[in-house]
C-alpha cells in the first residue's frame, strides 16, 4: 500500500472525518490537485479511489465517473504498480455505482452505456463472478431508459442467478425489487417485497431511506393513506439533512401534493430546492423539478400568487425578497422539464419521459386528500 505524503495525508484525514457532502469532495479534490501537480500518480490513485466513494455519497455522479475512469485507466495500464491487494476487487465493486449512474446524463448514448456494462460483465467474468451484480445493474438501467422487454429479461435472469461477493447488500437488492414491481404497476407485489425492509429485517446506509418514498406511492395507489402518511413522518427526517439524499425528497413532496398537503409541500420545496437546483446530476434536477412543477400547477388552481424561493442574482426568477411568481415559476419549470425529457427520450429511443411529463395533470384528478397533522 502506498504511503501518502504528509500534506496529502492530512487532507485525506480531514476528509475522512467530514460527513458526506460537497465539502468532503472539495477537500479530496484539493489533495488530488497537489498530487497531480507533483505528478505523484500513486497518491493521486489512492485519493481518487476515495473520491469515488465520497462523490457517490454526495450525489455528484460526474465527479464519481471521472475519478473512476481515471483509476481504472491507471490500473489497466500498470497492474503491477496499482494492483496491490484488494484494488481490483474494490474497483469492480465501484464499477456498479458508475455504470448505474450513466443514464443520468442524456449526452451519454445508449451504445456507450451498454458498452460499459459489457466491459463490466467481461471483468466480472474474468474473476469468476456469477454476474448477479451485472444483471442487477442491467435491470436498473433498462428500467431507467424504459426498455421494458429488456428490463423483464434482466429481472428474470437476476432471480435465477446466485449472489456472490460482488452483489449489492441484501437490503439494496430488495429495494430494487420494490422499484421493479412499482415501475410495472404491480403494487401488491411491491408492498410484499418491501416487508422485510419495513419490518427492519433489512437495512443499510440508504435503506429504508429511499424505500419509504416508493412505498408511500404504492400505499397511495392501494388507498392505504394512513399507512403512507406514517411512512412520510418516519422517512422524511431520515433524508432531510443530507445533500446526497435530496434525490429521495421529491417522492415525499409528490406524496404531499397528491394528498392535498400543499402548505407542507411548499415548505419542503423551499428547503430543498436550492440543493436540487445546484445538483450536477441531471436526473436529480429533472425529477425534483417535475415534482415541483406539479406542485406549482396545483397552487395555480388555488390562485396562490407567489411562493418563497431563492434564486441567484443572475437567474431570471431572482427576487430581492426571494418571492417568485407561481405562474412564472411554473413556466420556467415546464420549459426545463420539457428540454430534459426530450433529451432523455432522444437518447433512449422512446417517448416515455415526455409522456410521463404530459400525464402530470392527470395526477390532480386522482388526488386523495389526507391531512398531515403537525404534531409539534
């Protein structure tokens, strides 16, 4: 194992002591800058390897992909130098995080995504993997790009493939099973799949955090609103303070909108919109904006004129008092969502994102009021 120089080691220790988030990533990037300035490839490799994890936990997929690609390239170019014990297995483990995040970027083509998935498969095969993790990622990717036939095929293959040491933890695999059934509208199966998580027999760093939002919608569709509201109360505090968890917040806002809790939905939007807006993950921005678009549409129906929202001074919606017109905010969100949906659909070769966007008004027709009572 390479021993880091004192100054880089100090920055690495500082980052390790920090909670997940952009600040931790910035500290590691400074350490990498120093290593790169000295052409210290070994230190740059060690710290970039740590950056992959930090960026993943902070919700910064672009940083994660770039750091991983650099490390993988160095590893392939000189396995003797960078192949100390555990390095290959660690990179293969992190390959799942990277390939699964490629769909977030509409400029990355389907060909590029599946070429990288094929490379991941080849590398896993070379070390004797059962490919359980590969099929897990393939199912997730094909679901994201709305290739339903390929998604079902990957799901079928996954179910008959044994787990191995590259498989995601049991809680993550179960959470993805919930996502699969929810995506195909099999709400009873989704709820049954979630039971081990809801009963706290399965958990990890992000489960049940991300599971609660999915099951709230499932319970909403099954007309079990009281249970859904309990999950909102329990689940939202788990994700409320971590920037990396903003990608799960829109599930809670959407649930509040469709249960006619608009005041609380606005409050959560005010709190989390700046983080979502600043996100470098296009999918995080898109899904958050799409949910807020639904909220603004409902507020237009109630004749609400303005909401509190902070925009930077160079943004067209900036207001010195941080008040934005609901109508103008709606128009801006609609334009942003249409642009992103069109880009995703062009890449994916279908109209799934635009169709989902155009179906938003129908959610208002299905609204099921259920009051959120503030318990202090």
